[in-house]
C-alpha cells in the first residue's frame, strides 16, 4: 500500500507542476513587460496598504 501511495503522490505533484508551468510563464512575461515599461511593482503594494 505504501508504494502505491508514494506513486500516487508523485503523480499528483507532477500533474500540478505541469499545470502550473504555463501560468508561471505568463506571469513572468507580464512582469517583464511591466518592468520594460518602467512600472514599479512594489509601489502597488504600498498603495493597496494605504487604501486599506
């Protein structure tokens, strides 16, 4: 039973990594485009904190 649980855990981890990879790529593309345009990403956090 233990080998089957380990195998199923590894399959689940692999599946999640495969599903998340395109999301990470898109996020990195957006982040680099914002940096290219001169947008400071940390400033957005301060504005959100002041509004709250």
